[in-house]
């Protein structure tokens, strides 16, 4: 059984009980310390081998991936090879392995971009480029997963679910904030991952949410604690494909600045950190997502509506923010 105690209410727990899935068992198996360190070392040796090949025989590597082996291509491959060797030595040194693996992830992204350009220029060798791209994408996932687990791993600790805590200060009274948040049907207005919330009575509701790769999930939920102007807590009912729970706590902000809203969400996602890595790679990191949702809720409470922006520096629509400099004056975020 997996539970998450709600901060400030130690007796109140979010019961996320469910039988472990195959993905759960896989995630726990790969989080064992010895295999994790062996996997990191294997990625280090792979980086060294690839780097030496790109340095010594760049023409052969170029032909293997369907790229041109001319002078410019060889120079780029030698640069990539030097980068791989440095990353491999860093990983095998045993110091800051997670940092070196994240450096490899950054290099993998450059490799994918380069392969994309090669694919656009290649005709008959496109199948080789596609195969190389798939291989690099797989290595990228392995690098990112291993980096996350190394950064978070402690001996004897199993990979868990996704736990997110975020807060925001809103210029409104606790009563107004509570009343608006308690209208569960309106949550999709500012929680972008939600498609709909259908209420069935005082405590039961059906939630439908977007998941990575264009999929959707649906579950039944119930409110477990409801203290007007102070606390709303909920959890999914047994049988949910993604067991989850959460709480919203309200308290007056110091200096009569309104209300502090504290959100705690727990998702017992099959795959644990593996699922988190997928989410990060597809631009759906839970912490950032919740922070954006809270900013949209703040706008809805203070401005009466959500102000979205579609600037190209972000993926999809996001809550609009004032620029750092407005008419020569600095604006604090």
C-alpha cells in the first residue's frame, strides 16, 4: 500500500493502494543500487567507444548512419567524438555521475538535431538515418532515466510515484479562494492537463485528464476532507488506472496580502521515475505543469480570467506574464 501524509494533517493520508503492475516491478528492479551503477558504467564505456570511433574513423561512422563522409562531416563527427570521450571519462570517474549523464543527454539532443538535418538532405540512405535516430533516441532515454535515478537514489530506497508540492499567493480572501476551487467542474479552466470533471453529489466526481503521447486517463474520485476556507483533500477510488490524491490548504498571507494556497499532489504512476522521464522528454514535467496551473488560477481570481500567451519560446499555450521591464521599471515576478 502506498500512502502520502498531507502536510499539516499527519492523521490524514492519501491512500493510493493498488496492486503493483509489471511496470512498477520493472521500475523497482532497475532502481537496485548495483544494477544502476553497472548501467551507468555501461553508458560510460559506450560513450568512450563511440567517441573513439568518431575520432579515429569518422568516415566509416558517417557511412554507417547514412551521412556524407566529406571534410565538414568528418570535422563535426570528431567534435562529437571528443565530447563523448569527455562524458565517458566523467561517468567512469565515479564523481557526479548524474551530472555527466545529463551532459550526455544534452549531447544526445544535439545528435538528434544533426540526424534530423542529415535526414532532410538524404535520399536513398534515409533508412540508415532513421535507424540511427531510433538508436540515439533509445540511448537518450537510458541516459536520462539513469541520471534521474542516480540523483535521487538512496540505498534501500525504492522508486516511488510522483509527488508535487507548489504554492502561490493570491490577492483574495480564503473564503473566495475556497469557494472558487471547490467548484470542481471549473478546474479544467486553469488545470491544463484536465479535460473535464463531472460531479456526482457532494463528494464523488469523475475526472478525465490528458496523458503523455496524446492519451487520456479517467478515474473516479472522492473528497476525503472538506474544511471550508481551510482545506480540501481528495483521492481516487479503487480501480483507478493512475491512483492519485491531493490536497489544497489555505491560510491568510502575512501583511494582509491575501491568501496562501498550498497544493500537494501525489500520483502513483506505473513506472515511477520511468514515467517521470517520459513526461520530461515530452514537455510535461509535473512540477512545472502544476506551477503553471496555479499561475492561471491566480489570474482567474485576480483578473477574472486566464491570460494566455502563445509565444514560440514555450510549448503550447501558457499563462501570460509581464515582461521583466515595463516602461523602464523593473517588475518583480
